[in-house]
């Protein structure tokens, strides 16, 4: 029974991820199309000389940094959850002494 439950859970997760991926692809296609359309009707924006602008992070660096942090946080939370399950294991049915 446990393997059937795990299999069903995995199938649902795979379907969900597939839907998310497809949605992301559709959104990205729409954004690219919008950018292409806007570029044809708007003039080029000139570069602006601002003091210290070269010290600002690039957008892709901000995204990478945010996801790196999220990955570390999620890893830490998983380790914590695993430790909670281990600590509570004696209270689960079939574990410990029966009284």
C-alpha cells in the first residue's frame, strides 16, 4: 500500500511540475512577443550616466542571489524537518515500549 501511495504522490507531483513548466513557457513566450512588439513602436532608451551605477548588481545577479538564498533556506528547513521526524519517532505507532 505504501508503494502505491508513494507512486500516486510522485505522479501528482510530476503532473503539477509539468503544468507549472508549461505555464512558465507560455508566459515567457507572451513576454518575448510583447517585448518584440514594444521595441518596434518605441525609440531606444539612451544610456544614462549615473554616479555609482556600475556598482549596482545586474538583474540576473539579483535573481541568482535570491534563488541561492532560497535553496539554502529550503535545505535548512528540510534538515530541520528530518530531525523533527527523528525526534518524534518514538511516539509513532509500533515504536518504543508498549505500556
